[in-house]
C-alpha cells in the first residue's frame, strides 16, 4: 500500500470512531477528516470539499427545504394523525405495513433512486411519537426499504450493467430479464425477513422532527393559507419531477429542485431563515463531507489494489458460492467507501466473471449478484441514504449498527443464494 492509501484509510477510521463515540455534533467528523486529508497532502482542498458542490447534495439540500415546507400543510398533519392512529391500534402491524408500502413504492422508482429515498425519509421524519410504534423503531427499516423493490420490474439500469460487464469480460450476454428480476426479489425478501426479526431490537425514542411535544398529532394547526398550501404542493411535485428527470436532462433536473424552493420563498410559505436552516442541516454537512472522503479513497487506487489482492487470495479452486459471496462483500464495501457504485462494479465484476470462466462455470450468477450488491452497503453512515437515516432518526452509531450490520450480511446471503439458484453455474 502507498502512503496516501494508508493515510486515507487512517483518517476514514478516525472519522468512523468519532461518529461512534458521539462526542462531536452530527456532521462535524467528516469535516474534520477532510481537513486532515488536505493537511497530509492526500487531496487538494477543492477535491476534498467538492461534495458541497455535488449535484446530488444541491438537490438534497433543496429538497430538505421542500420537506420542511410540506410539514406545514394539512396533508402532513393528516398523515401524522393517520400514522398515530395506526400505531395506536397495533404497533407491529403498522410497522410491517409501512415497510411494505415503501417497498411497493420503490418498485415504481427503482433501486437507488435518490428522489424516492429522500421523499420517504423526509415523510417518515414527521411521524409523531407513540409508545406503540415509536418513530425511531420504524424510520430506519422503512427508510432502507426505499432501496428494496417488492415488485422489482424496474431494474433496467442494473440489468444493463450486467450485460455490459459480461460483454466486457468477453462472455456472450444472454441474461433473462425476468430471472434477473427474481434475483432482486430474493434480496428484497431477505431484507423484509430481517426487518420483521429486527422489530424487537429497534430503539424507542423521539426523533429529530418528532419530539415528545408532538405526542398528539391532532393538536397541530395548519398555519398556511389555502393558496400557500397549493403552492407548496406544486413546489413539491416540481421538485420530484426535476429529480426524476435528472437522468434525462442532466443538472437542470437538480436546478429545478432549487427553483422550487425559490417559489416557496417568494410565496411566503417559509422565510429565508427557515430555508437557510433547512439547507444547512447537519445531515447536509455529513452527506457532503463523506463524498470528499469517498473520492479521496478512490483516487488513491485503493479499490483496484484490494480487488487484485482478494482475487489472488481466493485462487482458482474456490467454491463458486464463496467466490460470489466474497465479491459481493468486496463490491458493496468498496462502493460504500469510495462512493462510486458503478465504477466499483466495473472493477470487481469482470474479475469474478473471469474466475468463473477459468473454472468452467457459467458466470451469469456472479455478474447478476455482484452488480446488485453494489447498492447493498449501507452499514456505514458515510453515504447519502444511511447518513440521512441516521441523522433524521437521531440514532447512535451502536443503534445504527445493531440493525445495519446483520442487514448487510443477511441481504448479501439472500442475494447470493438467489443468484446461484436462479442462474445455475454448471
């Protein structure tokens, strides 16, 4: 390993430890880590703090303001009341129902949709406190459910990458789309099973947006006029449309989300101080900060080094299941640390495919599982979704890991088993 690699890893470990001990304000550890990387010459200051100009962060910050405005509307007041009534009637049933509803919604948006998980976590953060179903008990599993489609028919992106990595490795790509969707379903079922098992261990405390004083959701008043409510709904729809169209219109999609906030400001739904507090929330500092950390780790060449080392360790006589599972762990781990999901997949999937070919095995299962695993990290709060979940839910790192570490391995096991069964390797 080179010196920059060692320094980048050491700084990342220090950041994680600072998050664990919970002595610094949420969002501060990544900023400290970025400064250390610049001081030690691992990266320049422009690259280190480039996360604050990242299009996704600009969109996320804008959408935080949209969500804050939405919370003033009668829709959210009724939503809170409905959730409170549901929780009062039966905590576990409401818990499972919320997770299933979010997973069904993910079926439409597709895996990894930033627009969808920001929307879901933002709405879940408004849940009122109830002893029968504390918001801290449901926000984390339901938040991660935004990455697990219950009906995985919208898998075009991942399917295309599977075809591409097979072809790049010189393998004729003939992957059945329905079977590939079933591999995704195995992952989602594994996730759902863990959520059900984890119900008893989830923490019980109020969260950032729903403190004790919000116990009776019906006591909240709608402060907006009818016209202001309509403007808020319009701005919300405009922001969501912008995020959805981003893949087709580029950065303009992110800018549309920002313009929606401008509409809210001009209409008087929120004043400038309210908007400023929303877009500079600690979750934004955390999310923007970890992008610089991920870029620094990736730029040192750590990804390629780790991949080559693991491939040599596994050798050419490795059990196919172990091979796929090991590369799924490697891909998801490095995708989380480097922040480059597709780039990491393109590094590791061809290695696993080549190993399968050398063993005389059909590499389709390996390609399918490893591609999907790129979106299955989330056990560290250094990516957009997990960082937002941890911040919105006021979770301590121990509470976070109690759910995410078992989730991580259970999902990858379900994914690997599903891939091997659906795409036989012999």
